[in-house]
C-alpha cells in the first residue's frame, strides 16, 4: 500500500505527459488509479469485518523510530474507501467539467497529489508520517483553491485557507511531540492502547489543547470556520471532493483516531461537544443568508463537521454509531450536491439560486438527483441521512453535560438545514422559468454519473440500513467501542427523536417558504457579522504586515553594520541568558599551551586588531590574510591538514579578490559617529567574551561521550570507509552535506541568471546602437 500511495504521486507528476497522449480523456485514465485502490480496499473487507487490523510497516528513518507504517482498521478502511471511491468519481466529473481547459494537466497533477496526501493521512500509523501527509493536504489544497490564480478572490481564499490550516498544523506538531513524550511511542496503534497513562500524564492538558487547535482549524470548527466557505473559489470538482471525503474530514478523522487514547475526560467531552454544537448551529444559521449555491452547501458542511465533532465529544457508544452513520451519509449526499451545483453553474452560467427556476423541464435527470441528495441532507426518510439524523438527535438527548444547550443547538441546526435542503432541491428546478446567462440543457454523462451514483447509494442504503451494521460496527470498534452491538433501522417507533424530526420538518418548511423575507430581515445583522472571526483574521494579518514594515524600517535599513549589531545582540541575549542563568560559566582557563600555539594565537589576535585600526585598505586586507593563515596553522597543529588546505585556498582566493575589488572602491570615509564606534567595540568585545566563556564551559562541563570517539569507532563498521572525514561528510552528515550542495547549486543558478541577464542587456544595448546608427 505504501508503494501505491507513493506511486500515486508519480502518476500525478505524469499528468502532463498523459494529457499529450490521451487529451481530454486523461481524467478518465487517471481515475483508474483511485478506482483500483478502492477495489483493493473492498477486497480487504472480509478481514476488516472479522476484526483484523492490517499493519503494513516500512522502515523510513529507523534510527529516529520513524517508519512509513500504514494501519488499516475499520475506521481507516472507511475513510480510505470514501477518498478513493469519491476521488474516482470526481476525476470522471472533471473530464467534462474542465473539458478543453488549458490548465487541465496542472489541475490533474494537484488533485491527484491531494488525493494521495489524504489517503496517506488516514492510513498513517506513525505520528511523523501523519504530520507530513497532513501538511501535504494543506499545500495541495492551497494550489487547488487558488487554481484560477488570475482571480484575486481565489488567491485570497487560497492564502486564507493555507494560513489557518498551516497555523493549526504548527500547534498540531507540538501536540504530536508531547503525545509521543507522554505515551512513549510515535505509533498510533500503541498510543491508543495507553489511554489511561496519557490521560493521567501532566502533559495531557497542553497536548490536548494543541491537538484540538490543529483539528479544529483543519475541520473548520468555530472560530476557524470562515476559511471553508471562502474556499468555494475553487473549481467545483475541488469543492465536491474537499467537502465530501477529504481535507475537511482530516481533523474529524484525527479526533476519531485519538478518541480511544484521549477521550473520556471532562476536558475532551466539554471541548468537543460544545464547540461542535455551536459550530453546527452557526453553520446552519449562516447558510440561509446566502443565495450562492456553493456557499449554501459550504455552510451546511460547516454544520455537518460541527455535528461530527459534537458526537465524538459525547463519546457514548450510541453517539459513536451516530458519528459513523452521519459521516457516511454526509459524504454521499454532499458529494452529489456539490456536483449538482457545478452542473447548474456549468449549464446556466450562474451560481445564484434566486436567478434559477423551472429547470426541471430541460434538466430532468439533474433535478431527480438533486432531489434525492437534498432529501438525504434534510434527513427525510427513506434516505440514509434520515437514519443519521435520528441517531444524532438520540445521542444529543442522552448528553450528560449541558444537555439543554446541546439539544437546543441541535434542533436549530436540524430545521435550518432542512430549509437549506429545500432551497437547493426546489428553488432551481421548480417554479416559474427564469432566464439564465446560458441556455441550459441536461448535463453530459460524465458530469451526471458521479452525483447519480452517490444519490442512488444514499437511497439504497437508506432503504436497507441493516446492510451497514457490519461496516458501522467495525468502524466503531476502531473508535474504542469494541463490544457495542449495532442495529440500524428506518423505524424505531414513535419516540422523542422522531417528534423532534417532525417539528424540525415543520419549522424548516416555514423557513423555506418565507426565505426571501427572512433573508431581507437578516441582512440587518451583516454589520454585526462583519465583526466576527474573519474580521479578527484580517486584523491579525494587517497587524503582521504593519509589524513587518516597522521591523524592516528599523532593522533592515541598508547598513550592514546595523545588521551585524542586531544579530550579535540577539545572540548575546539568547545564548548569554542560557549561559549565565541556566549554567554557571566556567573560568577554568587551561594554561598547558606550547609556545608555538601561543605564537599562532598571538598572530590571530594581532591580525584581527590590525584589520580594525588600519587606515590603508591594502594593509587591512593583509592583516585579514594574516588572521586567515593563522587559522590554517591551527588546523595543522591539531592534525587536520585537509581543513588547513581548504582554509589556505579559500583565504588566498579571498585576499586576491579583495585586492582586485579595492581598485574600484572610493577612498575611506568616516560613516559612523564616535558613539556608534564605541558601541561596536563593546558589542564585539562582549561577543568574543561570551564565545570564550561558552567554549570554556563546554570543555570543562563535558557530560556526554565525545562524538569523535563514536565517529572513529564506527567509521569503518558502519560507513565502510577508512577516511574518517569522508565518512562523516557522506554518511554521518549526509543531510548536512546535501544541504550544502543545494546551497552551492542555488548560488550557481543565481550567478548564471545574473550573467545571462547582463549579457541580455548588453546584446539589447548593442542592437539598439546598431539600429540608431543605421537610422
């Protein structure tokens, strides 16, 4: 499976080549990848249904206990199947939606990479691996949301989504580190078995806070919900995939995966249930303000994500069953509805639902698909959404903390969501005919097959929900409720959840009937809503820009001496504080020095002082050379001839270059005041003193074995080389050497670009001269 996921990134990179071969059929060809992965996952169902857990290990960085391990249990299997199955349908949909688009290959590259990133996230067992894929989803979603990069709103929405999710990712990384420290492992499979140890650990409160911030930002929980509706600037295939099976479910998946290890405490229950319930009601309330079809559906996704978070917070076995059922129902109907929204936009040229009407006459198949999916969104029988809604209401009624608040917010979300479903299903297709920018007609088969299949599954699974018992049971087992018996049904008799459903139906239809008037009245709240979390985000970003401009004016004012002073003062503050307040500096000065060592040290000091006081540039360069050559002598004295040769070559070349540059420089001029020069002397002296004390403390307070002993002992056995320096550079410090190679390569590319730039200017100048002369 690891090869399949990593190979998916290779296939993503091949999209431009495949587009040359297959043209507009490329999305269909690339859909074979997720379709084959979905088929493989279906083949593993007997083992998953039997309660087996597949752990596929692949050592990545074994020295750091980091492995590319994939864990497939009921929870991971369900998410992976949704990602691959809906991903294949989205690629088929893309084939007609973006047919003939000049940037289709670029879109396929990023969409496939996004798909593989999300698949790796839900399968990862190692925390480091999970975080890598987590960040990859943020980066690829940024590219997808900003696909139409010529549109300012798309670029702004992409940046907003990136800043919010990556900011949460930093908190998540801190949470992962503390989780590994508290649990003694980087493996999720092991951490989930150490719940008691983790919940009693002193790090539990901060690690929980960091993990919740990471999950809440990714899954658009209040107050981070605002980035998700803004992401509607992306093309509709992205919206359908993002909202149904991928990125926004990543935070929910993480919370579900960690539920056995971290759930059950008051902090977990209150945080998830209250934040989830408030997000649920907020999303439903904000949805009815909008007439943009994709915005309506986006805010209903915020509602659904809040519902899933609330159910995890409640944490009872019944709530976990509701979580799994609602998750599956939402993935099916939301993917279908977003594809329907894309069809309407594609065929009519508008996303505004108030500008549509009577479309069922020319788009009958689309109208049927929209009606079925919207009924599932509304929680109407006999759709799967009804089963999930009944279980959700039952779980809310059984809440042990803040029951009245949770039930009230759940009921508000239920009837407002029903109103949204009625708007989506009825407003575009029924009523009087409205003229649209384009002459609408039925969608092509490639765009209709995906939503039709998802809507059909919503209906079929709703008619026979008992067929899902084994799937829900295996997924709930991954959430910690191993022995809970699952029995899904459409009818549980007349009970309080059913009565609440009927009441929400009546209120939802009333809201839909008076939606235009209600929307006009709610417009009065827009000034108040404009001061919400998104305004706080904008103020924060504006503050960062203002702070950066102030910092640039103060610190980066074009004077190198100021840069050096700031750098050295920062070093003094940080290192000096740690040296004097956390460790007592050693004043044990070694005096067992030989005469020739003292002479070399004296030459270095003399060269440095002379370079500072000389008024002649040539003399100052010569003094700098004396100091450099003295350093080479130090390397020779301490048996490092290779470093001495390197130092001699670099110093000689530097001195020659400086001498050559001297002829183009103006005469010496006094550019600093006596006060500034005195400041520089003090800063330089303090820096030298601190480095001296630091080195003395290191030598006097040696507590660990010398690294040189390890390198000497392991150079030949592990590095298979007799030249220790080469083994250090190539094996033990391979990443450091690789970084240096990258730096040199980048510098070479920069020099080449500058040379070509100046050569181009020269050629342009000569051609202009010739043209002028010819004239």
